[in-house]
C-alpha cells in the first residue's frame, strides 16, 4: 500500500509541476483556474504554437522526449500530460 501512496504522491507532484509550467508559459491564466482536468486547447482556446511551447517546456523540465504520436494520443488534459511524463520517468 505504501508504494501505491508513493506513486499517487509522485503523480500529484508531476501534475502540480505541469500546471505551474502551463501557467508560466501561457502567462495570462491564473493558477486557480487550472486543474488536472483542464484541457488547455478546449477550455482556454490555446493555439497550437503556445501548446507546442508548453509541451517543449514540460519535456525540458522533466528531461524527457516524447514522440509526437504520444502527445497526440492523450486526451489533452493536464493529467494526460502528466501521464506521459510519468511514463517516461519510469523508464
């Protein structure tokens, strides 16, 4: 059970870091308006250039490199981004 709690804590930490990166990169969205369920493209109408910059910053922050097909395979939420990060960190 302790391992499950550790995994959940790590996931929560990654989600918080991803949210912080999103808010910093986009610049006009307040932190309290973003959650794990936020879909930046749909909820805030963020364009592809800004989304690309956000993803690049996520990859840089976590020292990962996900393929374009991996990014296209997620549901577009902050939690989906965190799932890719966690997948690469577990390798």
